[in-house]
C-alpha cells in the first residue's frame, strides 16, 4: 500500500453512519487513475470532498463473497510536527485556519479575556486605589 495523491473526478454523497467514534459522512468517489468507485468516510465537521480536490492516501480492497469493495484511507503527507496532519486538500487547510482564528478571537474577546499566566492584577486593576476596609480581618 503506497500512499499517493488522487484527484477526484466524481462525488456522490451517501447516507451518514454512526460508529463508536461518532457520526460520519460517507461518499462514493471516482478517482483519476483508478477504475471503479471508492468509498470514503469522514467526520461530519470535515468539508465535503469536491470534484477537482486532491486527496492523499491509498485504496484498500475488501472481498465479501463474490463482491469486491474499495475504501479510500487518508494518510498524512508527513513532515510538520507531532506526526503530521490529516488535512488532505487546500480547502481542509483553509477550514483549519479559519477555526483557529475563530478560537483565538473568541478567547481574546472582552467577554472572555485571555487568562494571565502570572497571578498579578492587570494594569487597569493595579492603578485603582485600594480600599483597606474591604479586607475581611
């Protein structure tokens, strides 16, 4: 099984299914350089594959009785940090960047200030006069 890039020629969305790791979307794909249909499953949060997208991985063959089925297994292109990434297309990378930016903005919003690493008061709090009558002893 050698992992390589495949370009998607045709996409047909199938019914979602639920397993022990959550609910997944299922797709039937036709890929350049491979005859027949290949099944690809992915988490529902992942953007749907589109015609023209490039996916990286390998095709596994399963035979049940007289029928042969093909499943696409995504793989990391390697490199990077911590074992690589499961992002397979430029669209996946754009989605990941968008989510990271949203999390950063949400964390730094006035309603949810960024927690301080030190336990010191902020500059605004330090400049306020301190009322000794508030000390409970």
